[in-house]
């Protein structure tokens, strides 16, 4: 079975989407529509912006979403997903790709998500850290033993788990995890504690926007971050998406379940190759490649 996977924050680069804009009338139309919906020229930042400009959450999230979704739409007849999944932000790209959300509604939710997360980050200083080469259960145990907020946030692949929380709690966790044998426990250059209880204000804000949005029947199952299994019922998809901002991204478990359910070919749609790299660490016997636009 053919599975399409969509990247999250961190995959952005200057010049992303420019080839699509220049060579596909459909892509140009959608990018121009996105500028209208967002109320600023995101295309200018995507095509010409500095790394610093692209790093602003209000830009990064819509930019990655647009690159992913528009690339999927330009694949035309070649795009026939039998299962989809997206890493964090990428879940919204996946939901547009499999017909649950319209392009316009998906982009509006992504923009609201980015602004709500930015606000939550500014309200309380917090961060995330990558923990390498340590068993998930040990990381979870250490997080649970620390005073203050620190939780397992992204199960990226075996041996790579990202933790999220208050700065002091993260610092303490990193020291203990290194003592426990982690190869590395390294703070990430992010603005806040994504996928932790500290995102609760953003979750509440986004939940209202999700509730007001129409969710349609999908053309194929989506493997959602929160539950790491196939979901096809719109009300359940909506519920899981509402929970996503404060719940961990169970990416390893999602991919393993997709393989168990018959996924044999995984195609990453969007900027970069992050998910292809994670695929090799999860199961290197499964084919993983990137979607390519053919003008």
C-alpha cells in the first residue's frame, strides 16, 4: 500500500516552493490565494526570505503546510494515497491531502495554530531537548520523577525522543538522562514547549477554531499523532486534532502501525527529507522516497 507522509516544523528552507510557483499554474493560483487568506505575502518570505524570517512560527507553519499541500495537488493523477500521516503540523497537511479539510480551511487552521502557539510560548519561557540512544521507558521514567513540567513530546524513531517543558526541568532532565546513558541530551533551538501541558492555552484557542470547521469523510485513513492508528471517522479525527497540541507525537508508533496495516511504500510530501531519515531508523526494509514535481 502507498502511504504519504507530511513533515512538520523545522523542514523549511529559503526558496521552498519557488519551482512549483514558476512551473505550475495550479500552484501559482493556490500560492496567490494563500497570500490573500493570510493577509501577508508569505510567498515572498518563502521564496526570498532569510532563515531568520522563515523561523517565525507564524511564517514557518503555513509555509511548510503550503509547500506540502500544493506539491500534493500538483501530482495530479499520480497522487493516490491509501494511507496518510503527518508529523505534528504535518497532520493538517495530511488532512487536506486526504480530503477531510479544504485547502482554505486547512490553511486558516494552520495560521490560527501558529499564532496560538506563539502566544503560549511568549506567556512562559520553555523549551525542548532531543534525547539520543536511550530507551523510551527510561526517558519517560526520568521525566515523571522531576519536579516541574517535563514530558516526552516526540517519539521520532527508536533511540530519538524529544522532551518538552519548563527550562529548569529540561536542564535537570538532560543531566539525569546523560547519567543514565543517553548518548546526547541536547536542548533544541525552539521557542517553546510544544506537545506539553504548557501548550494548554493554545490548545483551548485552537479547539474553538477546529470545532467551527467542517470535517469531511476522508478518501483514506489518517494515522493521527495522538492515537498512532488508522482513523476514518470525522468526529474522531476532529477530537484527536483538538488533543494534539498538548499530547505527544507518536511518530514511531504511527509508522510501525502503518507498516503492520500493509504500508509498503512511503512518500514524503513537502520540504526536506527529515521523515525519510526517520523511516530508515524505524524500518530500513520499507521503501521511503520524496515526492517530486514534474513540470
